C-alpha cells in the first residue's frame, strides 16, 4: 500500500512540475500560446520577439526556478535532518544571509575592477559566506540544545548578515548596485543559460551525492547514538551534511538571492503527501516538490501585479510562513 | 578475565578533559546478564557508551570475543553489538515496524533496501518481543512501555551477540518493567546474548543479574555475583545513603528510625509486627521489640526502625537471658502492643513474654 502511495505521490509531483513549467513558459507580459511554443521548439516559429522572449528569458528562468527550487528544498531537508529540527532551513538559520553578504561584498568591490563576474566565482563566494554562517550556527548548536533557541540564534545571524549587507549597499556607488538591489531581495529574473548550466551541474551533482547518502541519513534519523551503533561514520556524515547543505544554499543565493521558507515548507508538505519520511523517497521528492513550489511562486511573483514584479521571497513567505506556524503549533501540542 | 566473552582491561572512561572512572576490569559471558548499579552521575552511562564505542576510551581496551574492539571494523561491530538508550527517540512518521527495521541496517546494501530475508527477520523479532499487534502504529504515539519493547526488538533484529541497555526500565511501570526484563532474560538465555545494562532498581538488579558492577562516585567499587555484592550495609555506602535504611537481603527500604528512648514495646514475630512498626514510625514514636528470630520477616523492618531490639539467630534457642532483657525493655516502656497470640513450639520464651505483658497495666492487644 505504501508503495502505491509513493508512486501516486511521485506522479502527482511530476504532473505538477510539467504543468507549472508550461504555465511559466506561456504566461507573462507577452502571452505565448502553447502551440507557438511548440512551433518555436520545432524551429518553425516566425515571430522573432516571441522566440527571443522564450529562449532568452522564459526558458532559462523556468529552468533556474526548477533547479534552484529543488536545491532549496533539499538543503532545507538536509538541515532539518541534521539538526533534528523541523523548522530548520537555509533561510531561518541565516545561511542564505551569510551567502548574501559575501556575494554583496564581491559584487560591490569586484565590480569596479572586472567587467563581469563568472557564475563560478559568484557561487564560490556564496559558498564561503554560507559556510561562515553555518559555522556560527554549529557553534550555537553545541551550546544550546533547544530547537527554538537554535532558530532564534539563526535568525539573529541572518539579521546581522543582512544589516552588514545593507551597510555595504548603502555606501556603494549606484552603478555598482544596479542589479544588487533586486537580487538582494530574491528574484529569478535575469538568469542566463550560462548560469543555468553552472547551477545545474552543481545542484544535480550535490543532489546525486545526497541520494547516495540516503542510507546513512536514514540511520541518522534515529539520533547520532543509534547511527553510530549501526556503523555509520558520523564524522564524515556530519561533514557531508554541512558541506552539501551549504553548497545548495550557496547556489540559490548566488543566482536568486535569499529565498525564504521553501526549505521548510516543501519537506513538510512532501512528507504529508508521502505519509513517510524515508530519505530514499524524500530526497527526490523534496527536489521535485521544491521545483514545483518555486515555479508556482515565481509565476505569481511575475504575473500577479504585472508589470511590477514582486520578489520571490514575498510570495514564498506568504505560502511558507503559515506552514511554519502550523508545524510549531503541532509540536507544541505533541 | 580473558575467559569472558566481553571484558575490559585497565579501562578508563570519560571525556577528553575529565576522566570519570579508571581501571575498570569487568567481564560477561555469553547468555549472561551484567548489570551496572550505582548513584546517579557516577558514570554508568559513560561506561556503557565507552564499551559501545560512542565515547573514545581514555585508556585500556575492550575485548569482544578475544579481539580488541578498536580493531573490529564499524560494520562487523554493528553486527555484533546493539544498543538501547534512555534518551527518547524523536521519530518522524515512522511506524514501529520501520523503527525495528532500522536494526537491519548493517545487513542491507548501498541504499538500505530490505530484502525478503531482512523483512522476515524484522517480523520474527517483533513476534519474539510480542509487538506485532501494534507494528503499524506511529512510533511517536505509542506508550513508553511499548516503545521500549520496540527498541528491544530493534536491537534483537540487529542479530547481535551483545546488547547494551542504558536504564531500560526507567520510564516503565511495574508491569512493563517485569515484562521487559523477562523478555530480556529470555533473549539472553535463548540467543546466548551477552547483556550489559544499567538499572536503577536494586531489587530487580539483584534478581536478574548474573554479575553486577558497582559504579561508585570515584571508581568501580565492586564486581561480582549478586551474592557477593549484596552484603550487609554495602548499598548504603555505595549510594551514600544517610537517611533511612536499605536491607540487602530483602531489598526493602525503610524511612528513618524514630529518635529517643523507646516508649512502646511491641511483641512481634511470625511476620505479625511490620505494619505496627511502620505505623509507629509514621507517628514518630520510638519503640522496642522482641523477641525476633533473624529469619523472621519482621526482623529486617525491626532492625531498621526499632530503637531497641532483642533478636536471636534462626538456629538458636531464645533462652532465659534474652527473655529477661525483653521483659526489662518492656517494663521501661509506657505501653505495650502485642501483635500475636499464637506461638510455635520452639519459642516458649515468647509465650511467656506474652503472658507477662498481658499482666501489665499498660497492655494493649
């Protein structure tokens, strides 16, 4: 029965993924009907504008939302498992903000010297920031064992990083921060194919690695003591947790800025959908779920108040924050 | 020591900055139960975690089947040794069957997918521990007693030679304590398991253990069979008891003896006096009692609570001397309570004491 439910749940996610992806491609300031999209794919479409919009704007953006959304949910899932805390995630723990800080620094101070910054450099700097914030979170986790305190600490780290980022932005030249402003609020706009290629390589590699770790992760769910008794190499697994979740969070922040709540909301929803939390199912399911969630939120961000575009975090917060509240209330009752 | 299946040599345990216990030499055979007793915070858990390999050893060696444990690979060790810890598991959407199945971890492949044989082992373990009835319920929603049994089934399903349990009966009520320990005993016997656990319940420890380790505040004080450990007044020393008393033969505990000179003389014996002793204790009345054979059930209670006591070895006659001292004690008391009317052939002195007391004006039945 469980197997049927898993198959059904994967089917639901797959259908939703296709559906949201298609909607993202056809809906926008210029509406491109599905028939035209297929024409353009086939290389027959005549309309140059539509073709450009599709290839240069919509498709890379859709692909990025799908890849980064998956990465975000997966990063959240890893952090929740690692800290045994259902409301951990890259955003609430301040990891995204740490990455944002270093990327902002890079953009402001390097932009004057080099013409353009490559995706790899962006990611590297975001990764450094993410690890830095993660380091602080880990130190805190050693001192406090309470779930709520860890989160409060993470949020504080996030605020500190954001404040420093704001200071940097305030004192930077306007020309340096043309893109910085949009980006620092979180957005999938302006993503190029080159970005997509780089992020896909990194995110898919990380996701595959995580999937290969699903057995030790499933042992880790019972707590470190039992995991060790089952023969898990705890030190190695902890390092993997930290590096992989930071890596994923860094990818997202480097390209889309900090995106809130996806990391918490999606794993929670996916667990309800599957009725289990087995890592071997959760890892691919969270990825798919994150893709669907981000595609859906990006669609709303772009279209709801068009031509004004909302930041992606605004939309994800609207859907994600209530879920966090629900989780907290449930925990309280248990 | 080297004859034991599991044994330690010069073992020192603790944390990098603080050694908790030094020079531990303990051992257990297959099919035997070894229990750690001792005051809270003395380091029972530390010893267990060190044997299990959760804590780095400060010094010394743990041998399993004559092999240094640190030389055994993680995988092989996980097939030899399983654990049940006190800390409550925070599981998420896991049924009891899922939790038990995690015991198969060391036997599954790259992705941890259970094969038919693994599934069968899971079902067998659940049947053995009698938890099949609630196998599909959420682990987070069952009772503490059930949860502890699930954890035991999980440990069994790991097919170990050794099981370590840290205070497995802590959250359980008396019914579940007995059920759990009985299961554990059966497992040890049938599966030839070496069981090493810590227990708070001294009475149960005395009964279930083949060997006992006494973990004191500073060192492992004693290691031996229950007979060797439960010697008079030792538990008071081990636990630093200053209030009340503990009797090693019955494992009975009594509150503090009422202070002062005895005001009441109680004629007790043949298990007739215990409740009277305790009633006087509750009112804070000091009392004297006699004449008790040392194998009488009243004797340990009287020893703990009576200010003055006339007693006699189980294999001796009472004799006129003891009778005289009992009469003298009674005459100094303000009142007398007789708890019994019938006396055996071998205690004519008690009958005489009874008749003497009845003639006293302060006599109460």
